[in-house]
C-alpha cells in the first residue's frame, strides 16, 4: 500500500492486489475499502494485474479535516491511482459510488480507460428526485456506531445484520480488518467515520454524472442484481442508452451489494464482458 496525492492534494491509498496481464483497477462503494474487493480481485488475477484504491476518507486513506466529498473529487482519486500505477489505458471495475467515480473519471479523461464494468453505479437521470432518499441514508449513516471494544465485538455486531450478513465470509473478514483502525486504548474505530459516509450519501445526488455519460468513450457494462432495491432496471436502461458503447447485464439472485455477496460470480461476469470487448 502507498499513499498518493489526489488532484486536490488529498492523500489516497493505492493497493496492489496481485496478478499479471493488463491492468485492472477496482473501486469500492461508500463506507467500504479496497480490501473488501480483494476476494473479487483474487478471481481476476489469472487474467489481470489488479489494484484497488481507498477513496478519500475510506480504508487506509486518512480523513482530512475540511476536505470535500463531492463525487467529482472521487473521480480525481481514481485518476490519481492510475497515475501512481503508471497505467493507461486500464480496465476498471466499480461498485455503487465506485462505479460512479469511474464513469466521472472516464468522462473527464476518456483516454485513461480500456473498458469499464460498473455494478449499480449511482448515476441518476433525475438526481433531484432522490434528495429525500439521500437525506434518509445520510441520517441513518450519521447514527452509525463507530467504536467497538474489539474487532471480535464488531464482528458479532455486523455478522448478524444486513447487508453484512449476506456478504461472502472473506469480504466480511476484510471489512473487520481494513475497515477498522485500532485506537490507543485498544478499542477499534471505523476508518470511514459516520459523518464521512453521511456526506457521501448527500453528495450522491449533487453530481452531473448522467449528463456526462456520452463523453465516456470506452465500452461500459452496467450490471445490477435482480434483487436490488437500490437501482431499478429502468435506471440501468437509461444509463446504457446515454452511453456511446454501453450494455446492460442483470445477475439473478444478487442485491445491490452483489460484488460483496458473490465475488466469484461477479468476477465471471466481468471476465465475460471484457473478453467479449465490453
């Protein structure tokens, strides 16, 4: 892991996840970290050299007071990771806000990407209509418990609660590892504080990502889980229609957290898309 400066100077952590072949960057969703995408990367390393980035305020990327969390800043984090890895163009996979960050980055600099695979990217045709929903998510996030007596106590807390209870065991173990930091008194604390997660949700309905989709030049696969309540099929259809080279994929039995629920199955879908030129 190494820290590199994003476009506005904010340090973000870049992780080598192994493998050989064309470069592939994996970007996590809100409140999570690159380590949680390592089980997905492990299914891709026979075909790609994989890396991950902790978006600002997540995982090993430090929380910097006064820093903005506009999603165009997240796109800057993605481009900074590609700069640090010295790769272009690259394949990339993103989940939720991570998928949106990839699309925003590709709209800013289309030359940086060979192809994208985005699972339920939060890019709304009409973000204003979702403001109340975003505020509700932000309010819930702000009440999240941040400190636990130990990782074991945190494990007991999360293992029985959705969506964590539906995660692949390797993903949940990674969350307890990379998603928490030990404090001086021996307790553990969320690396992504509740106030950062809440701000991420608020910012999710303020960016102009949908209007920028036609600027994305590379092939893009937009995937969703058929059990998801986060991103409806009609939104995916609109996203694909706005992209110049878009295609839609629906994975049966998965919800919004599909890459964390079944990394192997999602990896197979990624491989299929990239091998077919999508």
